C-alpha cells in the first residue's frame, strides 16, 4: 500500500515540480534551430519518469524479496495504471511548465498546490474506505484514478477498487491538448 501510494506521489509531484521554470536555465539550447521548448520539457519529463519508474520497480522487487509485500497479482493492470499515471503526469507538467514561463506566480504557488493536493491524491487512502458521498468526489481527482488502477494490479480481487480507465483517458487527452497548446504559445514567446 505504501509503495504504490509513495511511488504515485513521487511520479506526478516530482515531474511537475522539476519542469517549473525549466526554459530559462536552458535558454542557450533554444538558439539551435532543432531544439524547441517541447524538447526541453520532454528531456526533463523522460528523466523524471524513468527515475520514478526505476524507484517503483526497485522498491517492489526489494520488498517482495524481503517478504514484506507480494508482487503484483495482475501485472498488466498495474503497468497500464502506471502508464496512464505517467501520461497524466506528462500532461500536467506541460501545463505547469508552460504556465510558469508566463507568470512567476505559478513558480511560487505550484509547490504549495502540490502539498495541498497530497491528501486528496489517493496515495494515503483507498476510495473504498471513504463514505459513499466522498467516494464520488474523490473519483473526480485524476491522480486517484491512477493510484486505484495500480493498486488493483497489485492487490487484485483482495480489495475493491473504483478506477475508471475511460474517464482517466479522457482527462489525459484533454490535459495533453491543453498542455501542448500552452507549450506552443510559450515556444513562440521565447
């Protein structure tokens, strides 16, 4: 439970924090015709997602070898959940990264927002534990969808999960389009 929750937080929080104000220190790269703002963002995101994925895998393997947890019951569902959460992370980070280049306020406020989002992200609770009214509200939070999918893959039929892959995919598509549009505008402004 702790590994799936911690790794989920590590993924979306670190990626979105790492991309804030990332154009300015890499501005000299943009003098090359083939390097664009999206390339700078992509490089940071790939590195952060790879690091979070490696951490998740190492923790899972070490804790499984120590007998502290079981390997995923449904590996495919866990992997798809991780991929969807990585997609969400990428889209969210593109939005945050592009917005932080337009306003210094985003840079200052984003870290606070990530801390305030932690309690509702689904990392420290399962949706099944919530009362019905709160359960419906929690399922609107995209990070909860990813965490529930990953936990479904790990725990299988031993727990009840409430993920909705279609909803999560629609959110990811919408956020991706918004993020790419904002990155394009930021690229024109640089």
